[in-house]
C-alpha cells in the first residue's frame, strides 16, 4: 500500500450549513501533516469548522506533536491530549451523557486557545451527542447598532469550582476582536445551573443593571441557539476536526443512543 500526498485537486471540498467545510481525501489514508499548516489554517479561518475525512488518525503523542506545528499546545493537568469519553460517575458534565451548554474552551486558563483539534477514535452515528458550534461573528453581524452598543459596555464574570482540569474565576469583555480576521466576536458562556449540572458555572454581568442582566443572559443564549448560527457535528469514526475557538462558542447535544464515543482533543494557543 502506498501513501501518496493528496494533491489539492484531489481533495474534495464540501460546504456544511450554515458554515463549516468538509475536506475529503480519496483513498482514506492521507496524512494531515502533508497539507501545509498555512493552508489548513486559512481554510479553518474561512469556514470556522474544518472537518477532515479520509485522513489517518494520529497516535496520542503524535497528535500533540502535530498540533505544536500550529502553535503552543495548552497543557492541562492530565496532559496535552484530553480523552473525551462518557463516564459512569462523572465528576464533571463534560464526561456525562447530558447536554453541554455553549462555552468557549480555556475560559479558566491564562491564554484563550485559538484553535482546537479533535480526532474521533470511535462513534456511533445518529446517537446524539453532536458537538454544536455557534458562529458568534454572525450573531454580532446581524445585531442592530443599539444592541451592539449595549454589548460593547458589557463584561461578564464566570465562576466555577475546580472539579477536573479547570476552574476559578474569570472576567471577559463580551465583545472582542478576532486576532486573525479582525472581526468582532462574542465571548459568552451559558450559566450552568447547580440543580442540573455536576460542575455549575455562575455568570455575573457588568455594564447593565440587575433586571437587564437576566434578560441579557436569556436573550444572548436564545440568539446563539438559533439554527441560522449553529452547525451540529455528528461524529464519524476517523473525523479530524479543527475549529476556531475564538469565532465560535460550542456545546454538545445530549446523547440519545450508545455513548461509546471516544474523542481526543488538543488546544492550541
Ligand atoms: Fe468545550
């Protein structure tokens, strides 16, 4: 068996709706390392979610080493590669089978990761558990000027107890600028109700008064969930996904079927 470098013409680009792109290599054993990082980074920036199919998965260490070509790899306590699997008695909602509300990764660490990478070692299609990405650049673009003015005044403080590999308190301005494209992005994570989630996150809004704060949280969550802004990724074994952690927020639908999925994730600053 020969592994050949796929030429640009052999790669099939399939747009996803309402954003995102699948890039498919013929033959099923292409190597991600053979495509220049600059090219993949451009595609990721353009599409925000890039799904690579027909590429060989990498060993755990190899995966972290590959991601290092893109930039500094975030080191969590468990290591650079986080195994995402559903646990029987999870300490944190990420490892449970319910839904995961919208957030961006790395809110509770020093530097916001720019990209996150997944590879899918195992999955059952149609079993729920889709990763849902919401495009905050489109949410901002479609907001009227008064709303944008209100948003520009808002900062949000998130507090969570450290249960697994993250925790603490962080304050972020709601509107930020994307370091690559320069367009406005929204930094927003939905509160996690202690009655529902293993690892509650409380949200405090500065820049508006009390009643308006509650209203802001509800209306922002509603906007982010609109189908026009959301791409839900139903995982297939062998998928490699690169996503823009700054333009997007993401969450997960609850599982409705077998939870035997195994993803590995790396964050690049
Ligand atoms: Fe996440």
